[in-house]
C-alpha cells in the first residue's frame, strides 16, 4: 500500500510496486517547478515520463512538446520526458488535451504527471469546486503549499 511506503523519497515511491502510474499535482507554491524536477529525476532513473495539464501551465522549456497522440509511442519508446498538450493561441501558456484518456496514456509511460490546478502565482490556494478537476483514473494526488505562505522563503 502507498501509505505504508511514505518513508521513501518520491521517485522511489513512484517507481516502486504497486506503482501509482498517474499523479495529479494540485495546490500552489511551485507546481510547475516541482513537476519539472520530478520528471527529470524519474527519467534519470530510467522512467518514461509523460507530463500534461488539466489547466494552463507555463511551458516546460526542457521537455519536447507533442500534441498528437499518435506521436507519443515513438517519443516515449525510451527513458525521457515528453509534454503532451498544445500551445495556447492568445497566451504564452500550454494546455492539455481536450479529453484525457488515461487508459491509453498509461500504456505509453511509466509515470504520468498532471498539473491539475492553477494558483496564479499565489503561495497558498485551496482547490475549489470550479477549479480544474483531476482526470478520472489519477492514482495519487499531491497537494503543494508555498513556504512563503508560512512566512518562510
């Protein structure tokens, strides 16, 4: 069970068994930076990592971006990180696919990281009913909180 393994570091937890294959990241205080760091760490351990969003995110400059599902198998044929989504026309942000079919995506990647909440740069945010939802099939949700909300850098 996951709860019995919380003494592990996060990459070990995500690559262990049983494996939480789809992770939703919510809250505030560095979701994009956390996803970027975690995805690179997982890839360095030999994982095929798919990153996406159910909201809008700033681009991940280090990750190739694909918006065609048929191109994902080749892009994820070896360890590494790929962002699945598209460039928004009016903003310098990315958005995820129109619909998440996690059953198809699970077969392509070892770990899927989904940014699922927009905090607009605030250090503290509570997920509200009108916020983007976690797609059905998420195995693990991580809630982040910016340390500055607690008076720390």
